[in-house]
C-alpha cells in the first residue's frame, strides 16, 4: 500500500524531465536490489568483469607485491 506522500510524488514525477525520471528509476532499482539481497550488475559493470576475466585467462594480473604497493598508497591518504 502506498502512502499518500509517495502517491503524490509519483504523480509529480510524470512531469519531470526524462533524465530525472531515469535517475529516480535507477535509485529505486538499487533500493529494490538491496531489499531483495540480489545484485544485478549494469552493462558497464558486466563489461568490466569480462575484461578482468579475460586478463586473468591471459595471465595478466598483479603480483602480491604490486597489490601490496597499491594498498600502501591508499593507506597513506
């Protein structure tokens, strides 16, 4: 059941610019995913995952020393 406040804002959303409506939809989907416990990566995230997997298959990955050096730089901030 929708609250009166939610129903009212949803009616006003229809008059918002398309970009703002899209932003609200993305936020609502994130909240829904958080509540469901499921995560569905975006197309951009999926592409990044695929690039990472391809790098691993090709033997391109950081050594333990490189990882530690990178973490050390972040810890200094």
